C-alpha cells in the first residue's frame, strides 16, 4: 500500500500541562517544577501555558533538548 503524506501520524508542536501530566505520568506540580527549572520549554499563548512537545519527548527519553 502506498503511504500518503497526510496519512502519516502528525505529532503536536505543543501540549497543555494537563496533557503532559497524562502522557508522562508525572504530577502537575512536578511538571511546573520542570518548567521553572528550564527542563521543559514552554510558550505562553494568552493565559495558556503550552509545553514544547519536543522538549517533553527529550525529557522522557533522558536526553537534553
């Protein structure tokens, strides 16, 4: 079967804190500690704190972003 570009899995650019909690199994307070320490890169959009997905993947893989 031919794989089309739009059929590939697309990873998000950012995730909300609540999503980061769900996918990592870390507590909400631990996620905020990692944000404060600079281990997770974030972007603020209005009042929303969005975590860079690549930063989250690097953290859980044990490598620096």
